[in-house]
C-alpha cells in the first residue's frame, strides 16, 4: 500500500511551493493530482507535469479513477504527495472511500466578499462548514502553507 505523505488542498496544484518545499520536506517520489477537469485536459496535464521535479512520478486522475485505483491496489507502493484543487473534490474522494487521516489546507481559491478565517489559506466559514463532516468522521484538518509555519487546527477556527 502506498504511503500518502501529505494530502493537501491547494487550488494552484503543482507550483513552486509544492515542488520547492513540500516535495523536499516529505521526500515524496509521487505526485497525485485529483481533479476531474484536469484529468480530461492533456494540454494542462503536460504543463503541470513540466512543473514537477523530474524525479517524481506524476499522475492526474478524476475522483472516480482514484477510488477505483484505491480499491484495486491501494496505489501500490511509493510515497505520495496528493493535491486537490478544492473542498468539493476532497469531500467526494473521501466519501468514495479514499483514506484521508490528515488533510492540509494550503491555499484555497478566493471567494469574493467572504470573511477569511485563516488568511494565508483563504479559508472561509463556507469551507469550514463543508469540511465539518470530515472532522466529525475523524479526519485531522489543519491550515499550513509551508513546513516552518505552525499548523492551525480547523476546529480552532470559526
């Protein structure tokens, strides 16, 4: 079974912070991006893959594909950094049976006119409300942009 070193919501997906900091910190050798639109867009897949470290195996899959693969072989072996674009996607994959014990909120897309509960992640009350089912289901959820930043437990916000 694969080791999911970090499962992170970050609307930017593969970008400098992920490649330059998190991949090194985690010593992960795989990047799994779970995103339905990206799984269908070969052009954007090439762009994101080009941004990844050359030593990392990069996979981009739709939610249904991830759940199917998890049920088949638990993603085999390797250490994975898992990236998801938004809260809705993480909820769907978790409800589908993908194992999430911890979830890091890195950077959510801005919601104009909404009050931020955590500035560096752009977490809003609407995000918090949506993630509450996962917290009640035993998932540890926290905001953290970079490894040197302290984790902020989701239950302490709102």
